């Protein structure tokens, strides 16, 4: 069974990601890539992607790349989000580390739609927790 079949996101079981329908694609040049096919359950009252699902997708994109870089679980300390255009259809997210220290990691992420338009971006600060391994 591969990660997509068992709901794992780059080796981590993230139940909320599974509930939301977020899928891990791959890691390319130090960037985690995720996919979300929007359904009616992801919408707001305007029929576009709810800001909460966009924040979740951005947080998981940054959190997974922070975890892979740190070699252990991380928690989100801070996250700043910018909503730039409406989200429709299939969304693709990428997360990357901009600076990694011993005690915190700074990350960025963006979501694009299938046409390549930027839907939302974020910056975040993550703290490694627990044992490496």
C-alpha cells in the first residue's frame, strides 16, 4: 500500500489531511508538493474555496517540509496567509524551507490552481518537537 492509499503525508499520519482530502504528490528540489481536488464540502457561501481549507493546505505544505528538514515532528508557531484569488477545481500546493536553525524553521508556501494562478501564499515558523528519527 502506498502513501496515497493509506493517507500518509510524507511518512506522517495526519488525520485532518485525510479528512480534507489532501494528497501528497512528491518532493522536488526540497519542496513538498500537495494536491487537493475541491468539492462542495470545501466551499464557502460564495462557492469558492473556504479560507480555512486554504490555510490547512498551506500549513501542511510548510509543516511537512519543516518535518522532513528537521528529521522529527514540528508544531506551527506562527503563520501569515495572503488570499490572492478564488480557489476552484484542483489546487496544487508547494512548501519550502527558507531558513532552518537549531530551534525553529522558517518556511514559505503557495497554492496555485490548474491554470497556474496563485490562489494563496503563506509564511510560517515551525518548532521541532520530540526525538529525531
